[in-house]
């Protein structure tokens, strides 16, 4: 919510009153983005599973959620990248739904 205030005049003859219902407002994209820490915490509390940032990134990619570029890439040509187990993938998907990142 943005607020604009008139601070230069203390006695104002004119003013505008605006009323709106917060229930009518939709969730913004900023509100629907959870941090990796929030997702990890939610999954740990609800399912008792520890998930890595790699697993969260893999599930985000599967869902088509836009991610920033990773600047900490490995320099090895053939690297072993573990795949997210199905149980943890489902828990991460539940966290995405909880944080309204997906429907």
C-alpha cells in the first residue's frame, strides 16, 4: 500500500477521502514469493524433512517459476547432481501452494 501525504500545509481546505476494501485486492507477485529459508522452515515444521536449496531450485524449474541466474556454478564438466526425491518434491510443492507461488 502506498500513502501520499501533504506535509507542507497544516490547514487545508480541500482533501480527498478514499475508501477501499482490502479483501478485493489480489496478492501481488512480491507477496507470493517465499524465500528459500521460509520454504525450508515450512517443510521442516510440517513434514519433518530437511530440503536443500538445490531441491527447491529443481522443483521451481519443474513448475516454471522464474529464478535468478546462479553465479556459483561448478567448473567441472561432468558433475554429479542429485535429483530431488519424490517425497521431498511433494513437500516442496505443498510449500509453494502454501505461499501461493503456484495454485
